[in-house]
């Protein structure tokens, strides 16, 4: 059967997920119609917690590969589906296990703090995971006298180091989307909209962060927008976030900091692919048990530190 409209697709997805008892988790960077058919929408940290607490035994993750892996790591007894397993993150794939082992060899007392935007094999050799929403809180709880290797987003790492006034070692990688937000683009938009507040993600360059009225995760940006009395907001993160902000403050004008802020990997996931995944119950995401057990320690520690 061919479904001609998004509404038809969404209706069939809702029918199948209820029939097969599938819990759909989506990231804020997904297209709006995908967010609308999800049972839970959040940032990478909230998605990990939602997977762990899923009320159903089958989870479909509408996000890039490391997000589906995190669900599989935390939920070994559940079936985890990815509607598009080639949706990935170039930054996450830029670091190798050998880079971490080299640091551990040179700094046996050091700690490896791994951004959740990493493959399972990287999490497995990390001491603790973090997300943009909890990285500063977690690092603040770590011993002050040990070297910390923060991987792989150097912009996020530099912004946290400045915020905590604490030296960190970085890996030379950055989010290809947030790296395209420049001070020039922010200043240009600010000149065009002088009354607008500037909200950016901490994966942006520190020079961009210095120009912002608010710096935070996707969930943090949405929360700030909902509470702000500003009627114009310049947004420095992926464009998918507009869907939720428009829902919580429909009278606010949203200005994307740069038109290039579109994650093509996130956008690989479509309603058609989600429907096909529900029909076929593929692709199932599995993490080798020896890697899963070690990676789970780093993820569980993140959840523990972030919630305490």
C-alpha cells in the first residue's frame, strides 16, 4: 500500500506502534512530523534516560546511531530498532580507541570523560559519559587534581573548561553543524534583529558563546525560550529545534543563526523509514556484550552523577 500523505503515514505508524507495543524515542533535531509521532522527544541525555525507563520491551530510536546504541547498552533485555542505521555523527566517529589508550598510557591517573556523542567502543574505554546538559555538573564532581581527557568535542570542552576554570585536555574534533555558527553570522543577525536574544549550543565556538544571551543544550534552549519575554530569538543550533519552540511559544519569532544548520544525518530518518522499521522490526541494534557491559558503566555513572 502507498501512503500519499504525511497524515496517512503518521496514522499507520501510530496504529502499528500500538499493535506491536513499540516505544518511539526521537531527538529534537528530527523533523516535526517525526517528533509528533514519538512517545518521547528529548536531547541525548533525556533520550538515554527515557530508553532506560521505557515502559515497553521494544524501543525505536529516531536519532543517529550512537543514540540507538546508548539505548541498546542501557536496555540489554529490550529490542532496540533503528529506522536508518546509516544515520551517524562524523564527530563521534572521528576518535578511535587508540587515542584514549594513548592518553591512559601517558596519564595512568587521568580520567576520560566521553561525550555521549561517541560509539559504544569509545564509551567502553571511558570512565564516565556526559552530555551538553550535564557535562559541567559532572566534571565539577570529579577529583580536582587529576588530568581529564574530554572527548571528542573540543568546543564543548573549551566552553566547559572556561566555565569551571579548570584545565582539560581536548581531542581535535567538533560538531560539523555547530562549527558553522560564526561570530560574524551572530553579529549579522543581531544587527538585523537588535531586540532578539541569542541562544546557542555549547558545541559552538567559544567566540560564538561569548556573544550569546544563553548557552545550553537543546532542552535548555527550549526551556529558556518558553520562559523568555523576548519576542525574537536568534537560535544557534540545528533547525529541528524550531518545532518544539514553536509549540511552547507560538508567538515568538525564531531566527536561525545560519541557514546551513541542518544535520543531514538526522534528516535521513523519515516517516516512511519508521513505518518500514515497524513493519519489518528491523534494523535491530546490538552491541557486543563485552563492549556493552563496559560502556554501560560509563553511561550509568553519568545518570547517577547527573541526578545527584
